[in-house]
């Protein structure tokens, strides 16, 4: 199960990286089209879609690598049971909020598909396509948060190796 979950997080991260390359391609196409005086409609919209996709698809991988920004001032002052209780509360609250976000992201993409909602730009992109990356990324984030919560409940959640490593993301 561990290999499957880590593979899911890594696959989402690779997809996010591919979106970043696509974002670069859209920006370069936009620049070249202006220099060579030809029309490349929709490049700004697609760049925005790819930027959002890369951000959402990378959320779970970033969480699992301990790279999300955390305010640990209170957490570092607590020891023992109080520390663990606050960790559990934070993970449970984060899981709940992420699950709500994932639900409404999926609902938005579904409704956009059902209503044939399209962008207002000249390219008239069906909006469910870029919204799908937000929905998938948020669902994978919920899976990662549940994973972290279960690991914490079982006492198997890995702590940062050193104080310096723990401080690099605060």
C-alpha cells in the first residue's frame, strides 16, 4: 500500500512538472508570436490553466515531503501528549477542509461538464478540462492528508531528521 500511495504522489508531481513545461511552452509561444507578428489566441488562458494545474497536482507530493509552510511556534513549545494532540487536531482539521474543497472542486468540474460551460476567451475552452486538474489534485491531497493522519495515529509518522531540516520551510 505504501508503494502505491507514494507512486500516486510521485505521478501527480510528474504531471505537475509536465504542466510547468507546458506553461513555459505557452509563454514562449506568446513571446515568439508577438515578435514574429502572428496570432496565437488563448496562450494566456492556457498558461493560466497550466499554472493552476501544476500547483494543485503538486500539493500532495509537497505535503509528503514536508515542504508545506507550517507555523510551528506553538507546536515546538509543546511536548509529549499535548504535542501529539495538536498534531492530530491539525491533521484532522486539514483533512476535513481539504475534503470539503475536493468535494466542491469535483462538483464544479462535473457541473461545468453538464452545463457545457466554456471560457469567455476566443478559444472557448470547455471549463471542465482545466477544472479537472484542480479536482484531481485536491482529491490526491485528501488521500495524502488521510495517509499522514493514519501514520500519526499509528505512531509511524516520520519527524524531520534535524532541526535545520525542520526550519527550512517555516
